[in-house]
């Protein structure tokens, strides 16, 4: 297995050896890990209610964008939510509104006896 070679050069701030930035074989992953602009994005999440897949929440700048997978949730399609939890809350609210029994001719919905 080939070994990754590093080129080192002294610098004024660190008289010891430090990796050169122009070397294409130097791995700067450790340096990028501390930079918030180079962090790994959060994974895409699937939002389900019971056995119904409502859609996915894709991370983007400022939150997550919801993409619906069923027509029932199309009004939420493309909406950016601050978090996955708030997207899931909106999906549950939409699901309850679609499945809640409507009031009958007497003006009352179903009631427990």
C-alpha cells in the first residue's frame, strides 16, 4: 500500500516543521474540521407518520427544506424549516387536519360515549 508523503517547511510563528499548504498530498482534514464553513452537513432525514412516508428534510443554509413524497403533503413541499423537528411537527399537523373526522349534519363530530 503506498504511503502518503508530507512536505514540511519551517515558519516564523512555529520554528519547527509545519506542512506546506501548496503540497497536494497534505491532508488538511484536521484543519477544516474546526472551520464551521467546512463541517460535514447534517444527513438528510426521512419524515414518517406511522407507516406513511411524508417526505424528506434536506439540510441547507438556515435550516432544512422539506420535499413531500405524497400529495397530501404537497402544500409543505419546498418549505424551509429551522429544524427537522419543526418540519416533522408541521407534517403531523397537516396529517391530523387531513384525517380528523369532519362535523356531520348535526354540527358535531364524533364523540366518545
